[in-house]
C-alpha cells in the first residue's frame, strides 16, 4: 500500500504542477450549486468534432464558456454562439470564470482529458469526459479518487450506457438465457485512420489558428505535423489509445455490464507486423498497429460497482477483442451467410447453454441457441434512462436522477481496455539480452505474445517489468 500511495501522490502532484495554478475549493468562492429547477452553467473544453455534438445536445442549458486550441476546428460552434466567451487555455478559463461554471464537458484528444477534469473537480465543478476516459491507467485512478473526494457528478461519454438495449442484453444474460457465460468476443472495424505508420520527420510550421503547445499539453514535445491532425491523433500512442481506446468503451460496455466484470487478471495480444522490405520490419513504435487481437482473463465474481442484480456468482471468463477487420470464427448457429454483427462491430457471448449475438451497443441482440429472448418475460432489473447521454448527466447534476456511466463504473471499464493496450504495446517490445550491445539482430529478445499478469490493487504488472512504464507517465510542463 505504501508503494501505491506514493505512486498516487506522485501522479497527483505532477498533474497539479502541469496545471500551473492553485486550485481554490468552490465553497471558498462563495458560490453554491443551483437548485434542481435551474439551468446549468456549462463550459465546453473542445468545441469542434465530437465536442460540437455535445454543445448541440446541451444547448438548452446556459452555455457560458468555450475553450479550444484550434480555431478552425471549433469555427462552426463559435459561429453558432458568437456571444459566448472563448478561451484557448482551460486554466485561464477556470481562473477567470470558475465561479460562473457549474459543469464542464471535456471533448479533447485522449491525452488531454485528465488535467482539466482534475482541475474542474477540485473546484467542485461537475464533469463529463469523452471516452476513453483517460490516456493511461494511472490517470484513470486519479479521476476516480478525485470524484470520490470532491463529490461531483461524473459521466464518461460512452452513450451506449444510456441505451435500453444495453440493459436488456444484461438482463438476458443475468436471467440465464444462455447459462453461465465463459467466453465473450467483441470486434470493431476500427481503425478508420492511419496506424502502423512511421513517425513523421522534419519540422513543419503549425498553422496560426492552432496553438500547438497547448494541443500537446502534458504529452512529450514533438514538432507539429498534419499527420496528427485533426482526427489521426488516435493512432499515435503519445496522444491516442488506438482502436481499442476509441471503440472499447462502446463495445465492451454491454459485455462489462452484463457479466458484471471488474479489472482483468491478465492480458495478452498479437498484432500485425508491417514489412517494408524482405525481412525488414517497419519501425512504427510511435504508432498503434494496423490490427490486433487481445485476450483478457477475468476471475469469478458476484457484482460490479453499481448494482447487484442477482445473488448468484458468475464464473471466470475470457474476453477476446479484435480490431482492424479481424473477427472471431462464425458461429454455426448463424448459418453461412447471415449478417455477423453490424458494419462497425459486434458482440458474441458463449454460455454453457447457448450463444447471444448483438451489434456494437448491445442492440439487436438475438439468442442463437438457448432459452429464448427473456425480455419477453418482462424481467426488468436494471435502470432505464430518458433523454440523451448528455442530458442524463445534466439532470443528474441538478439532482434529478443518476448518471449512467459515472466514474465509479467508467474507471474500471477504462482500466480493462487500457490493460488490453498494455498487451498490444508489449507485443513487439524488444529486450536487450544480458551483457549484449545494442547492435544487430542477435542481441535482442522478442518476447512476442507475453501474458501480462495484472495486480489491480497495486496497479502493477507482476511478471513483465517493461509493461509498467506504460501504466502512467510524467506530465510535460506547458
């Protein structure tokens, strides 16, 4: 526990140092929360792309501030709301307006989620953070600890958590439609952006409309290149979390909820090798692989973090993830030509009494074999929500109901997919043999598909030390 506390303290101190300002608790500002009947004062960090959708969904609240480092990306939002104050640096926004902000939506690239979320929570401001919640596991633990300490309403942007189909799939599984589930397969067509590509070379000048230093934020410094913008950052380890980070929070969520999973006990992966010549591998250490297959193992369990809908235990199970066009074997029950998932992903659950096939949010679930569709029996054990994922969070901020994907739930889910990414990053990790010099082929050991044993309590891989460097990272000052 001493090591764990030291690690957490280090991470928190690093984050605060990078934030560059002193946090003042909200009650010191002399401003309390609004009554449930009032509108929220909402600020948005990241206003283009996905952020623009959040603005539209919450336009019925009071929009009090916009923050974006890219004027071009945010231009359409700025044009819609010309009178809303604009900032490039979220720290300046909080410094000048924290007393006027009840809640904030953060829809920036993965690597810049944590610091503004921490700053907001420390000010007593409710937070909505896009998926995946964080860039690494250490950051996810920070957000969970802060959400508990500051008692704010939190939500991760995996909108499937608010859909009825997600709850219905869980009720089918937990009601015994296919017996005890021992294997789950989840797949996606992502990446739909470049991956497995070399790092850009040469110095290019960032456009005047983009503050490149602020865009980099806590990530290690590198020169600007259009290869990273505006959506392609997902394929670079310094900024994004690859296909698993992009779609895992959507596709794994129905399985995670249905099987009441917690953190995995192990992870392993195999990934595409890119060849640029005869026996010459491409060097793309900065970029995620074009495709991967991940295996996650879970112990037996009784309940997850939000509800205990049944007293019966669930057995140990294996979860398989596939991306880049890979899929699991077609189940015989489906036949030779029937659709196998949706265009962008699918879910297949295998139990002791049958199988369930569903699309990417757990929708259109069908029992391929087993006891039939238990939803027809009227068994309702999990919450149903009204409104969009963003509106559900906004109402919870006002004291009307609960968020559908609060950090208590979202952090363990995020940890699961980031554990998969640890295995992906370690697949091609090479280790210098004892006593060898860094020259040629022979001195290197390539462990390849290693199984990473995960101690969630200590936040550490116990059997492959090289993996632990990716659990967290020191934030760059900016």
